[in-house]
């Protein structure tokens, strides 16, 4: 593994600020908070990593920290990824819209860079972290909703299997990063974690009776997944979504009303976000093609909506966006 960041190379006064910049590069932009009394003698942190095809496998060590990936920060994310973290030593609390979980040694926790989240490391941690392009997870998982915020506990057979494979892969030294074996190993690691999360998710669903609230959450997730898979369809309506999910239009409206919005308003927000990501990643040389790919039939409508959402026209956003980097 090559070293990405080593706090010992900086003075004690510079270490925390240097870590903020390094974590933004290795993961994504976050807001870091130091508790009173923390880091009086400096901030200890180290990141090293290796490439396995489209995946990045990193070894991370840090002192205590409170890290927040806000909604504003998640909107700024230009490389949507899923992170798979295997805790080796220490403990961290991860909180997002769907869970509040304490990650213990041996536990594997997955989170999505496009969603707000908070990490609280009370003392220190040592972990392996896989960075996976979100598109790759979406292509290989049958139930993305069970992957996006999944957890594999250390006391489960699938958690133990995935943990051993990740740990063993981190010890490899004689594999070329861009080689076919590296790519196969990366996707194999991902498939094992996905399989484990889907198995555990199915077992949890079968082993307990869903409450009315849980059923509503599942229905809402199904509705969102359906809408996300039809962002490019300009003719989609509440009725077509309701029919596809075998619920009434009134029920569908109630699901989104619980979040303070309508299904169609949520759809347009996602269309704008997808268009922002495509423009940032240079998915198309023409802004109009991006608009059509995201379900907009009127370029003026798209341009006005984009400007209201991101305070810049699509063309200006493309001009000002930083070059996309790839691992």
C-alpha cells in the first residue's frame, strides 16, 4: 500500500487542518470538530491504500474525531461512492437518516457518500475501508436499499467471511493495480459484501414482523428506487408509479407527505441532482443531452430550475467545475 497521509509529517499545530484536507481527498468533504481537550498534543492519523480495479482499499488510523458529512456537503459530492468499513480496533458511532449504530471491532458498516451522515470516534480507530463507485454497486446489487446503509456484525458468518477476505486482500503486495486479477479481486470482494448484506437483510425481514411504520418505510424506498430508475422518462406520473408498485395514488402521496413533499417534487429534485453529477463528471459534452437524459423536455425549464437549485446556470457550472479525478 502507498501512503496517502501521515500526520507525523506535519507540526502539531498543522496536523488537524492537514487531516481535514486529506480526508476530503481520500473520502469526500466533511466538517470536522475537535472536542474540548482533544488533540492538545497533535492529531494522529494515517491513510495508506491500494487499487483493486475500480475499487480503492485503504487502511485508516485516526485519533478521536467528530466528522459530519452534511446535506450541503453531500450535494457537493462529485464522485458518488459507497464505502465499506471493516473495524479492526476501536469503536465509532455512525448516524444517518436510517440508523444510529455503534461499530465494534469485526463489524462491517456501509455508507453512501451521496447521503448525509455523522461519525463519532471517541478515542481512536483502525479500519480497512473499501471505496466503491456507486454505479458499480447499483449494477451488482439486486436490492440497493439493503446495501446503501447496511451493517454486517462480527458475530455473523457472512460478516466473518467478508472481514477475512478484506483483511487478506490488504496484505497483497504482488498484484498490479490495473491488472485483470486486481479487477476480479475487487469485484469479488464487493460481491461477497453485497451477498452478506442481502442475506442478513432478508433474514432480518423474515425473522420479525414488520410494523406499520416499517412497511411504510419499505414502500417509500421502493417508490424512490422506482423513480430513480425512471429519471429519464418525461411522461412518468404519480399514477404510473402507483400502478407499478401496486398501491393507490393516494397511498403513494401519503408516503411522500410524511417527508413533507410530493412524489413528483422529490422526482424533480433527483433529476436536478443527477444532472449536476453528470455535468460535474463530464458525462456528456452537451448540456442539452444531460437535460434530456434526466427527464427534462424543455431546456429553458432545465436551465431555470438548475440555476434556482445551484445558483449557477448549467453552462457556468460546467465551466467552473473542477476536473474529475479517478483512482
